[in-house]
C-alpha cells in the first residue's frame, strides 16, 4: 500500500501544479504556464507508474 499512497501523493501534486498552470495562463504568463504544465505531466506519470498492479 506504500506505492498507492506515494502514487496518490504525486497525483495530488500534479493537480496542484495544473491549477497553478491554469492561473498563470489566465494572467498571460506563458513561460510559467508551460513550466507548471510540464511539471504536472511529469508528476502525473510518476503517480501512474507507482500505482498497484493487478
């Protein structure tokens, strides 16, 4: 279950980064938007790969 908790933690952080990216986009800060969107994608993938296999 450690992997499940760790994976969910990465997904939570990915959603937080995605929200930040959306806020930056609204402000017209495109460089920061791209940075946080990339970070969100990377963290979501880490969370995906840590999920339990059935």
